[in-house]
C-alpha cells in the first residue's frame, strides 16, 4: 500500500512533516490491527513493537452530533480505526 510505504521510507522519522499533513498510526505486525493514536507496543501484552503507518486521508462518517456551534463526528477509516473529529 502506498500509505504504508510513506511511513517506512528510509530516513523518514515517524513524526516527520508530511505534505499534505496526514494522520500517523501504528500497525501490529502479527495481527495487522491498526491503532490511532499510534502505539509503541501491541495491546495484547506480548510487547510486540508496532510499525508506524500513514493513515488514509478519507473515511466514512459513522455518526455526528452538534453542541451549539461545535460539530463532532466519528469517521471509520479504511485502515481500520475509528477517529473522532
């Protein structure tokens, strides 16, 4: 995937500025599960180090709400995680 390649480019730090700006996450190398925000280790307690990945720039709006002039939404990314915006 192109998004994975960008995060794993030689010499590119996981927190490097991307143009255009993108969300960074992490992927468990054994299970393939993707996390946002990024995690250093897997969640199952086996201490596998996760790999940095650049997340998709588009997703599907799952739900939304408004509180006064503020608007919030949950977005399902194709990579797996759900983010709140």
